[in-house]
C-alpha cells in the first residue's frame, strides 16, 4: 500500500502528466506548424536526392569548373529558399481567401487584399512560382464559389507587385 519513496512516485506521475499535457497542447495548437516542419524536412530530403551530383576534378586553383559548382550550389540554395517562401505564401493566401469568404468580401476587396499580401513576395513575380500562386488563388476562389477572378483581375493583382 505504501511505497518506500513517495516523492519518486509523485515525480514520475507528475512527469507523465506533464508529458501528456504538452503533447496535447502541441497537437491542438501547433499541429499545422509541426506538419509544415515535418513536411519541409521531407521536401529537403527529396530535393537533395533529386539534385544532380557532379564530381569535379581537383585543380590547382579556382577555375571554370569551381565557379560552375559554386553557381549550381547557390542556385539549389536559392531554389530551396524560394520554395520555402512560396509554401509560406500559399498557406497565407489559403487562410486569407477563406477568411474573405467567411466575411463576404466583395471582388475589389479581395483583389486589394491579395495585392497587399503579394507585395511582400515581389521576388516571385515573373518566375515559375507566379503561375503556382495564381493557380492556388483560382482553386481557393472556386472552392468557396463566392468570388471568381477573371484573367484581367489576376493581372491586376500581380501588376501592383
């Protein structure tokens, strides 16, 4: 009935309870962040496995091959950084379009909101990521069905950027 060390039992029960509590709180409030963190790790592994591996002959100094490898490494790094920015933007746009639908924004308000958001991501204009973002906007607007943007509206959204 009684244990030899009640404080040790108390500490184990308290530690177990705290562990369960923090797992619950983390899952309830930070589920999206955890999924995004785990997803970005998987994407990094996948992108690293798809990256071309090139062996470079050792030379006596920096030459054209060395510069080529540096440019390639810099491009891969920039693509990963750009991909992270696009993921963040897509999540933000999804949330904002959903909110616009819930609050019954009109078409012009939605366009202005999108322009404000896309100003922060002006780096994406003219890249392949621009079409990905535009497709997400189309998909989300069609999903809720309250506002449909024409091609001219989409150009207007990107023109301010």
